[in-house]
């Protein structure tokens, strides 16, 4: 079997008994890394420490991931101007908080024969909030409802609602950006 030392250095090809003796002498565990390789690859390591570090990394990754929350806002095609502004304000608040918004227009009775009213309303709403978000899924009819999903712009992305020339450059200082060394990871 091929043996790898605790620092990642190649020890060489040794017998199983020799590898077990080396593990016992160094007070480490002999762990099979690649069983299907010919010859099989084993590594000398502290397995308990390895399991603990992987559990810590997984816990840290779960802590740093963000949960996607979808809020829903329901409208009617014959909405009053003030009601529209109030609902738009709620959508703006949700987008600023970083949440996606599912906008649903509910049709009743004869309103179902005029889906273009709902489409125009959703198009107007999308134009009103281009600074904060973008249309993730276009308006589509789903039975008595018309649905559109709006997502907030990512923090590093530029909004598409205005020309790129009007956006100021992000780094105006003459100093170079910090570099990340090979051992570190950017967070």
C-alpha cells in the first residue's frame, strides 16, 4: 500500500504490518484514503481531530449561509392608486430586507376575461422597483391568479434599471486591494 504521512508527505509503498507499526509508533491512526487505487492509499492522521475539524467547518458553513425567504403580496386588477402605493411600499421594504417577493394578482368573475389588466399592473410594478430588484420569473397566468416573482439585486451586482455610466466606481482610492495568501480563504 502507498502511505502518506501526517503532513501530506509521501512515505512510500509499505506493507500493512509496517504501516500499522508506523501508526502505533507515532500514536496516530492509519486511515484508508483511496481503497480503489492500485496500490491502495492510506494516511497517518489523528482521526478524532479530523472528524472534529470537519464538524466545525460544517457548522461554520451552516451559520454563514443565508436562508431565502419568499414573501407574498396579493393584489387585485382594479386596485386604487393609494392601495397600489401601499402595496408597493411593502414590496420595497421586503426587497430592502433581502427577501424575494411573489406578487399574485387575483382575478374574480369577469376579471378573468381581462388578463391584460393584471399583466399591465405587474409590468408597472416591475418598472417602479427596478432600483431595488429584478423580475426573476415573468408574469404567468395560473388559473384565476397571475404570478410574478421579484428578487432583490445581489450586493455586488449593478442594477439594470439605469445606465452603467451613472454608477460611480467602487474603489476610487489609489491603494491596491488586499490580496489573499494561499493559506487563507476569502469569506
